[in-house]
C-alpha cells in the first residue's frame, strides 16, 4: 500500500512539474509578445510593421487564453488528485473500521470486566505472563487503530476542504477563461478587419506607386527626346558656373537628391532632383540663360518648363500654377518662367538638372546656403 502511495505521489509530482513548465513557457511567451507589441506600436512607419503589430496583438490574445486553459487544466488535475486521495482514504477507513469492530467483538465476548477478566483467568490458570502479554497486545492494538482511524478521518476532512477550494478556484478560472475567449474573438474580428483595410491600402499604395514609377519613366523618355532634338548653342558654358547658379525659387528643400524611403508606399524610391516648399504664387525663375525646350502640362508633375542651356545641360522646374514662357523662347538668368502652385506636404516645386540625359544633384550646381 505504501509503495502504491509513493508511486502515485511521484507520478502526480511529475505531472505537476510538466504542467508548471508548460504554464511557465506560456507566461514567458506572453511577456515576450507584450514586449514585442510595445516595440511594434512604436514602429508603425510602414504597413509591414503594422501587419506584424496586428499579428502580435492576436498572438498575445491567443496566448492569454492558453494561459488560462493551462491553469484550468491544472485545477482540474488537482481536483482529480484530491478526489482520488479521498477515495484511497475511504478505503483505509473502511479497513480500520472493520478491525475496530473486530476488537469490539472480542471485548464483548470477554464480558464487562474485559481485560481484567483475562488477567484473573491467567492467575488462576498459572499463566499470568501470557495473560499480560495478550492484554498488552489487545490494548496497544486498540489504541493504534483508534489513532490511525482518527488520523485518516482528519486527512479525509482536509482533502475534502482542499477539493472544495480547488473546485471553487476552477469555477473562477473557468469564468476568466470565458471572458478571455470572448476577448480573443473580439480581437480576432478587429485584427481581421484591420488586416483587410491594410491589404486594401496596400493595393491602393501599390497602384499609386506603379503610377509614380510610370510618371518617372515617362519623364525619362521625354528628357531623352528633348536631348536628341534640341541643340541650343548660344551664350556661356553653364558648366563653368557650376556651384554658383541661383536657386529657381525661394523655399526650403523637403526632399533631396538620391534614394529615399517612402513610408506611404513601404518602399524606397529615387528622387532625381529637389522638392522645394515654396509659397504659393511666388516666382519661379530660370537659373541660367538658355532656350525653352518644353513648356506645358506633364502628367504627374503638373505644369512644367524645361530649359536647354547648351552643352547637353538642361534644367527642369515643375509644379507651376501658371507658365509664363513658351517653347523656343530665349530666357535669361532670373527670368520668371512661372508661378508656384499651392504648397503640398511633400513640396510643391520640383527642380532638376540633367547632363548627358542623366540627372545630377542640383545642390552641386546651385549656390550654397540651403
């Protein structure tokens, strides 16, 4: 019996260790997800990060449900172990009760004097020592059985109290689990809806990005065409004035030449010129003498003027509200070619310089100071 109890206790301890380890891993996962969620909330610059944040939010809700499920499983296992122990104690109590009833029957057969009668009979029969030994066995056995019986009854009472506590705790945990599962469903619906909106936004952004790249390619083709057919030869060589040209308009640079990350499109793009934040209606002027090679609306850039400065060097200004020059017109440095359109978030005036059909950083051609 003792061996069986020890084996049961060892098995139960093993189960508890496994359950504790699972619960600890889930709680560690919750801590990790909560930390990651905090990080991602601070990194919502791109749609990919937003998708990761939503996935982490859903995973966190699922982990919290799993945590409560494990706690409930542990409580139910505790209840099963308590019930099993009560059953074992009931079996032991039944055996002790049977033994006590046997002792009571023996005492009844001895009569009212009980053990004293045994001693008296032993004196008369000349076997006092044997009678004393019998009385001692009977008496100590009765005391031991009574003590064991009372101990088992106390254990049973304790196990019943523990079972009551475990069942009560299980009920509370089950209520929390119901709430967590409801929260999970709400989170799942919200995340699904946000992901659908995000995917719609991504599709829209992809379309916009495709349009942007098509406009850039169209501008490239235009500049190649202008370079192939335009041959302005008059005036000084603009290359000698590199680094000293005036700015086409007064304003701040909001995007420089080169590669840039666009959060709106979650990708990188290349700016072939400068985007300037210029007061709406202010003058936009030619940066050097030349001849107008293009002066009209261009899709994606608005009203645009391209000036051929000779020596295969061109300047381009776009984002004009109005155009004040025409193709083949000779222009001087500082001549107004148009007026700036109303300001926008990413700059309203765009400026490029191209040499040999390739864009160059305008800052290297313009005067320092901005």
